[in-house]
C-alpha cells in the first residue's frame, strides 16, 4: 500500500496514504483532543477541538477530517491551536451547567479534562443558558440535554452501530438538541436501552441510571466480561467498587460487540452483588417490574443461570 511521510511536531511519521492527520498523530503517540470523532463512525468534523496548524494552510483544519500528505508539516500545540481550543472550550462552557462537583461524569469527562489541560476555568462569553427538561422517563438511561455538547456521537452510534436511529438532531441554532422522533421522552421511543450511546458520550449528558450516585468514576474498576446468554458473545464491563459488582455497562464501540438489554439484565443477575429484585420492562407503554424469567425470556431461569456460570 502507498504510504506518505509527514512531520508532526518535528517527528517524522510514515502512514498509509488516506490516513487522517489525527490517526497519524495517534499512531505516533501524539495527543490531539477530540469530541465528535469516533474511529467506529463516519467522519464528522463538527466540534473542531482537534484543529492543528499545517504549514502553508491559512486556516486551522480539523485533523480528524484532513488526510495526511507527503511532506506535510503539522503542529498540534502551537499558540494558534491552543488559542482556538481555548475559545471552543469557553464557548461550550458558556452554555454548560457547571455541575462538576455532583456530576456522575466527574473524572471521566472530556470537557472537564480538556478545560484542565488548557487552563480554561471560566468563560468570557455571556449569554442565555439552555433549560431543557431532564429525560428521566425510563429506568435505564438518564438524558440531560443541558450538558450535551452536540458532538453527535450518540446519534451516529444509534444509527450506524445499533442500526436503529432512535435519536437525531432537532430544532435549530441555540435550540438545537438531540431528540427522539417528535421530541418524545426516551420511554416513548423505539429505544432498546443497549446503552451504546451512553458509552460514547464524552460528557455527562447520557448516564446509565442504575449506577448514578453509587460511586465516583475513579472509585469504580471496569472488568470486561463476555455474555454467554446467546451465541453473539457481546462484551460488557463489570463495574466493581470496594470488591463488589455494582452494575454492568457497555463497552465503547470498537472494544466489543453491540449488546442487548436482555444480556445486560442476565449479567446483572449473574454478577451483581445486589441485583434489582425485579427488572423493569415496558408493557402497554409503561415500565413495570416483571419476574426475571419473563425479562430474560426463559422458563427455567435457575437452570439458565447455572449454564451461564
Ligand atoms: S458533564 Fe463534565 S463538565 Fe459538565 S458538569 Fe459533568 S463533569 Fe462537569
Ligand atoms: S440506548 Fe441504544 S437504541 Fe437507545 S438511543 Fe441509545 S444507542 Fe439508540
Ligand atoms: S448526548 Fe453526548 S454523545 Fe450525544 S451529542 Fe450530546 S454530548 Fe454528544
Ligand atoms: S474531533 Fe475533529 S472535528 Fe470533532
């Protein structure tokens, strides 16, 4: 395969032709921040936090949407790049509820991490704050559109990985948000609660609800485990705190197969030290507690769990 050699921050990097500047930098171990980019999804190039300086180019291009070319000279942390990133972060903060002290995403939030990295403590931009209602309509996923940075990763994950397209961008300008069809609560949509959108959200706009309030992100160890409930063999993370399994979460796309709610519930029953007494399933449009055997669709639940072990 044809290759190209470029320099990134003075380091020579050779990559296959067609590789983006972002991928070339990552292959060379050089950090570039990203919000909207996801290697499993189509190129998007919307958030612009990944901009770099390239000799001979007037503007700062998005590295995730720019192909590396022969002889290209790239700078990932030049003064102009840092200034641009700070401005993007300040614009995001201008709209963002600064709830870090109590936010369940604290410690695993890209917005927080990048603000720390670039020394952004406050915003110089004043304006209206978003005031979207929090979607608490279902037992599995909490959606807080006020914390959303509109990176679109959840939208593309639902469409391209789950093949469901339950959510999309709605409204315009300042009012733009990620919404279900007709902007209904998630409980009234075709969502199957796979949780993949939650796994890719870089901020605290989407959270796995049963885990909320159970621990800070740095107190919870993630241990991958393969589901044996069906032949697909999806991989989940056991969330372990103080030696106890407190919940099951999906892996990011690319680090495991897609997964289903049934598999997650089966693993909760198998592994969690304190599984829910009855899982919640939707019946006639309402979530209601149901027996485990019904939730998992098997008659002899005891035998199945023995099989799983
Ligand atoms: S989403 Fe991130 S930046 Fe926003 S409140 Fe939560 S931890 Fe803080
Ligand atoms: S949980 Fe799964 S099906 Fe539901 S919106 Fe997220 S990705 Fe789509
Ligand atoms: S909910 Fe999360 S993943 Fe979806 S657009 Fe907002 S910030 Fe991005
Ligand atoms: S990560 Fe490149 S534009 Fe968003």
